């Protein structure tokens, strides 16, 4: 995917050593300094999603030479509304992934993948996009909605082949009006998973990295 070389993109590349043609994935761990997220077993969503994002970043960058990962926050950061959308758009991210966890009470851990959709008829309508025109934040996802769905579906299908389905159950990809994805132009999805233990996400890092890699390759990102 050709990247727009905005001034901020160039400065970011210089500061981080990221090649401008590298695939940039933004990972958004749920929670921030003023929002702990949901209570898990002995921890909170904010802490576990951040650790998971760090581990996934390391795995992706080790496995795929031309992939670089940027996290949306560090410990102690406060995230304000639309901050992540602005961050992702200014850096011309190629893919945006948010991670959410909750305390799983069922026998199996359940995994869900979502993309942003308000109205299937309106959102999926064919339209031409003028790259120089102003795009309202609630329409920013239009140009990537098909790719978002394909990436989510590819990750789901790939994970089903790589994880123990006696322990995990993957659900159909859903399109929903989700606030964390509003305003993001790049393909954007949310991964939500129930945890039977606080550290259960660790067993999914390798299959998740493989699945994300497959999704990027299949969609030529």
C-alpha cells in the first residue's frame, strides 16, 4: 500500500527508524491512565491489554521484516476522545487493531472480532472518494470498510486453524457502531476476548501474529 508522506509521517519515521514503505500497524490496548477498564481475575483490563499489545508488537516485528508496530499509549498516558483516530490518520497507519479483555465466566474463552458499521446499506454503498475533500469523522471508515471486514474474517479463519478449539470459541465477525474506531481511515478492527485467567492471552500471541500476518498478505497490505 502506498503511504502518504505527510510531514508528521516523515518526522515519525526519522525518530523511530521506521522505513516509510514499511507496513505500520497501530495497536490500541483498551484503557488508559484514568480508565482501568473491566475488572478481570486479579488484574484489570488496562494492565493486561497493554502487556498483550507489547508482546504482540515484539512478535510481529520479529516475524515480519517489513512490519512496524506503534502502540497508542504507554503506562500513565491519558487518552482523550478521537486522539487515537488523529494519531492513526496522521501517521497513515495501514491497519488499526484495538484489544479488549473481559472476565470469562463460561466454560470456554470466547473471542470476538468487530469492525465499524452504522448502517449496512449506507456504509456499504459504492462511492467515489476525493482525497482532498473534508471527510466527516463518522464517514472516515467508508473507504476501508471492505478491507476491515476481510482482515477480521481472515484473522478469525486463521486463528481457528491455530488455536485449541476445546478452549476457545471464535464468533462470527460483527459490524457495529463502535466508539473506539470512529474517525479512523485505515482498516480498523477490535479483538475482544474473555480470559479464564489474567495471563491466558499469552498463549494466543503466536497464533495471533501468524493470523495478522496472513491477513496483511492476503489483503496486500
